[in-house]
C-alpha cells in the first residue's frame, strides 16, 4: 500500500489530514504533501519573496512570515484554531542553498564558471 493510499484510508477513518509546512519556501514540499493527500493548513517562511510566491501558489493556506525559532506551538495552534488531534503533522525541508540567488549560483552558472 502506498503512502497516499495509507493517508486516504486514515483520512476516511476520521484522522486529521492537516499539516503545517515549516521553511515552506515557494511551496515544493507543500505541493508534495498536497499530492500525497494532506491538507497544508499553514506555511511558515521568513523570506518575504519566497512567502509571496507561496501565497500565490497556495492562496487557501494560512501564511506566517516569521522566524520559525520564534514561533511557539501555542501561538501556531492559536492562529490555526485547531483542537487536540486535528493536526496530522509538521513537514519541513532545509533551505535550497545550492541553487539560491543569495549565494550567487545563478550568476556563476550563467558565466560558465564554478
């Protein structure tokens, strides 16, 4: 049985399908979670440009532009209005530093240098 099938069966049994995406970026992991049958109810991203892209890609998601290290579970839960057991999990991925503009990747690749 695949993860998507497991998730669908769990959702039908009344278990929550809601997840929060930390370090959401433009939404690659959010898209994967959604395609796996989860409902991404919140995305947390510090970078305003990435958050704006995520907001365009996933307009139904609650967006919090904040440093994750300053976000508490109590505050997150309050913003979402969830009751105990309504959150299936938290997903998150590391920054995509190897391809980010901040490290000059795009500029180096255009010039052909490494």
